[in-house]
C-alpha cells in the first residue's frame, strides 16, 4: 500500500470515529507521533493524514497544542446575504428591546439567558481581578479617588498599544484615548464626525445598541447587505458612498451575525472610504475572540490617512461591568479628547488601573487562550444541538469567533412571539427584529453561547427546539 493510500485510509478512519462521536467536538486528537507509531507509518504520512482531515473540516490545528476535533454539522444550510431595503431609517423596536433586556436584570437564576450578550461569570478570572483591584487601590494617588488624566491611564494605553502589534497596528499609547466601554467610544466618535441629519452606513442585521445610539443623535441609518460569513458587501457600500457621511462596522465576528470580513474586503472598504474622505468607526470588540490560528486584522490595519476610528474594550472578554474601553481615533484625536472632557471629564481611575495590572505579564493573553477554547467548543455544541433539535430547514453558520449564533428559522416562525413562548419556559432569546430598523429578520434570532456547556444547557436547547417545532 503506497504512502498516499495510507494517509487517506488513516484520515478516513479518524473521520469515521469523529462522525460516530468517539471523538467529541473540541477534544484533542492523538499526537502525530502517536498516529505514526500506532499505524506503523512515517511521521510525514501522519502529517498528511491530519492535513486531509483539516482540509475536509474535521479537525483544526492549534500551534504548539496539536489537532482538535472541528466537526461541522452538515445537515443545516447557511443563511444567504441579507437584502435590506435601500430606504433610510425605519422603526426601532424600543419596547421589544426593553422587554428582552429586562429579563436579564431579573434575579431569577432559573432563566436560561441565551440572549445574554456577554460571557458567563464562571468564564472570567474574577478572583484575580479582585486582587488587582485591591492593588490598584493601594498604588494610585488618593487610593483611586482622584481624576485620571483626560486621555486616560497611560499604563492601560501602553498595554492596548502593545496588543495591536499582533495585527501590525503599530500604535503607541499616544494614539489611544480610554473610554467608558466601547459604546461610549462609538458615541464620542459619532459626536465628532457627524451632525444631526447625517447618514451613516451600517451592517444589516446590526447590534441594536448602535441603532439606538444613532437614533438618539438624530442620524439617518442606511443598512447594507451583509453576508453571514464575509460581512458587508463592498460593492453595495460603493454604490451608496455619495449618500453617506460616515460608516460604522463591526468588522470581526459581527454582533449578531458572527461574520468576519476578509482582509481584502477590509482593505477595499478603507480604500474607497479614503477616496471619498468618509470616516469609518470600527467596533472591534470581538476581535480577540478568534477560533483560528491568529487574530484577524481590523480595518484600522489598512488605514494610512487616519480616517478609521478603531474602538475596543474588555467588556466581552474580561470585565463587562468595569466599562473599560478605548479608541484610536486617528486624525480626530484632539476632537475626541475635547468631547471626552465635555461628557466624562475623566474615566474611572481604579477600573483602568486594575485592567492595566491584569494585562501585564501575559495574563490577559493566557486568559484569552482559555476563553477562546471554551467558546470554540461551545460553538460546536450549540450548532450540533440546533442540528439535532431544531426543524430541518433551520439555517446557521458555525461561527469563526465571538459567542453569537445567528439562527434563521422557517418563515412561518415569528421570533418575537417565540420569545414570549420561550420565556414561559424560562428561556430568553434575542429576536431578530431587534437588530434592524426595517420590517425584516422576523424569523431569525440570536443565541449566545457565552456560558459554560453543561447537560442542562443542551436540555434547554432541546426544549427550545420543541417549542419551535410545535409552532409550525
């Protein structure tokens, strides 16, 4: 038997075991040396077998860690590129958003919060953060009671700048302004680059908080066609450039769809915006939660003119309630600092110092590695459960990062009505209608897999699937 047939046979055998559930999603597979020894083949043949499995989507390689099961559900088809209306504006579903998020504030721990847009507490290093909070209190002037400098904690800005080198950002602490979370960063950016009546282009669907913020500032909103894998359609953006004053994108692992723009799309978008001198506000809140080999670049990596206002935070990775964020505003830096001074005077010194302490000495990166692995495994558990328990014509995309799963159901299903039915069983979802100003996505919903996977989570997904099936 020649080497080519050997590696194919080994790959076929492992793939069959994965399909039968011998190896579970996220589990580490035997090492290359083990495969070589057990099958009596060369190390090169073992490598070829794993390459074959990786090519077919059964496994994923992790540098210095080995190969892990990456079996994708095959029965479910993917949602298509969205086709929002070209008309401006629309109606915000304020009552529905308030209803869904009031359920998150109730102290009823029996509610399964698939609508919760942040990681569960158990996935966060709370005890370590508490220690750093005490250390910050002891080290800061006035034990943290004094105003911080207007641009923000310099140690935190240095840490953020250091992390940008992973995507060739080459930013320094002087390029960054700290904010009270990413929403505050976006609000400051909008207040600087737009005025009432201006038009901004966004993805569709788009995070409802962005819609609420833009509406509150009197801005007109143009929703763009968005692919669930590759994000906005650059050609669609090109057609509306003469109509818009600014663009606002979640380029990496978009909330709620989970899309991630390829580098060539990001570069194309930045280039065309530069041609028209249109600023881009980039919400890169989820960029560190990647499941691949490396962090995806933000649009900021392709910005040579200072037109991209890059926004980030630790709200989805480390400490949601600390409200620690930042913005690299490019040529708008002085205006951003002035606006921050007007609206905030200063960001909380204690919280920033605590996060700076934690980010040093690679602790943040170590935490991110663990969190990414947990979320990666969760994403496949959720996808497998949707395949097993939801109707056959359900459509999803297995996420590339983040912790949001966009689910498209049969058109006969209204997920707003489904929300109320599910809440009777203490299950909270985020209906698709929350993520648009237009009359669309009624049969869609966002599910968060940001909680630790335990048997009861699967049971709740099974119950949700039963509710959906009975609605048809």
